[in-house]
């Protein structure tokens, strides 16, 4: 859907090509319903993650810092989700003002980049912890993890700036409907429009996915070699299935949205001009957004429950056992005197019990 400014009133009036694109009755019902489900599950799950990590686990490890920030980023976005649900249910009519339009749009973009960057850092941290456990001790510190999270939040905020600048409330001339949408002042300037789409493709998916895939592939190879030495096939199969689940969960949750984002770039470039194709893109985009952000909001829970201690503290929380009386960990620390990395690795996996244990 492309927009051209015609005049200024309280909100700028715009002429829209293919004004009926993506406007279907089933979207007005299905998408708000999914948004509501994501909101309820996401608020509950991410709040549990924050409580367990902050109150019970006391932020003692690098991975716990990344997971806490991941949950907080998701909670910031989830707070805006009721507005998007109402906006869609009202047939894309935005009654909440220009400020909330910019804020909620920026929150969605911020969450996209922050979540993907944090997941990438988490995969690198797991790679260092498992493949280079001795060499990484100096690099995997709480201070470095906290600084990394601050940098990620700043980068995500920087990536959200174009949304704050160019997103706003406009009145569609043909239908007199008030919408929250992008408007580019210079009609022929496609650089920014294409740049935003491609940056989402590259920085928000492709580069992080390559890093995540590489990290877990190297973890796979290292664990496979170690399990072959120890001949611990059942346990090894569980770990490998976990690795496959992590990579596939990330890939299939985000790839539909990235494909539709790329198609939108082609529309902005004028490669796609017919209204029927635009209608397919505008109709499918909300559903790809649902899938992508449902993945994002479940990630802290998904990663957290891989940890044995996380599950233990979760059960304590359900039983109303306060953190002050929690039992000491049943797992023991790995000996630092081991001379064989493969044995060292296997002992760590066996004793910690989980590949992604956050303590």
C-alpha cells in the first residue's frame, strides 16, 4: 500500500493506491483473537521468567542476564499489543492519536531487533561455554554480559528511530479512514523505504540466523565427539534434538515474515504493481507478524525451561515457596583440574543436566 500526501489538516490526508488491499472480514476477527492469546500467554510466561531469574536465581550467570533482558524486551512490546488488537478489530481505524501510533510502532520494531540480537548473543554464549569452557572463563563475565545487553538495547532503539520519524496517523482520502501507517515525504525517494525492509531482512534475520546456526552446529560437533568418547548415546540424542528444535523454532517462526517483508520491498521499488499481489501481501503480513511475535514472546519460556534449575524454581514458585528458603542446588560444579576437554565437557553436560541451563 503506497501513500502520497495531498494536504494538511489535523491529520494529513493521503491518497492510497489499492485502498482495499488487505481489508477482509476474517482478518478483523482472527488477528485480534491471536493478539489477545499472545498477550495473555506472553505476559504470564515472561513475568514468570522475570520473577524466577531475578528473585530465585539472583542473576548469577551470563545466560540468565540475556534471558532476563529478553523477557523484559518482550514485556515492553506486549504492553502495546491490546492497541494493535483493537486497531485491527476496528478495521484498521486508529483512534489513539499520533503519539501512541509512533510509540507502539517503535516498540514492535525495538522488540524485533532486541530479541533477535539477544538470542544471537545467547547462542554465542552457549558456544563459548560448551566448545571453549576454559578459554571463555575470562570473556564470559557478568560485567561483559551487562554491557552487551546495554549495547543491544541502544542498537535496537537506534533501529527504531526511522519508525518514530516516519510512522504517524493519516486520513485516507478515498475512504476517510484514520490509519497508523508509514508516509515518506519525498515520493521518489525509495532508498529509505527499501533500506528499512532490507535491514529487517539482513540485520533482523539473515545475519543472526547464520550466527545462531553456526554456533549450534559447532556445539553439535563438539558434543557428538564427546558423546562418542563416553558412548552416551541416549543422552546425546536428547541434546541433539534440543539443538535442532532451537534452530528450527527460530527459522520457521521468522521466515514467513521476512519473505513478506521482502515482497513489500519489491512493491516499494515498483517491481510489483498489481493490486491483487498487494492484497496477498497485505493480507498475509498480519498473520506472519502473529507467528513471529508469538515466537518472540515464548522465547524466554522456551529457553528457560531447558534449564533444570529453572524448572525446579518454577515448581517452588507454584508452591509459594519464597526464594529465601529455597534448597541448595542439587548439581555440582565441574572440576577445573580436568586435563581432557572432552571429559570436561561431558561432566558439565551430565551434571548440569541441560544444554541451555542458565545456572
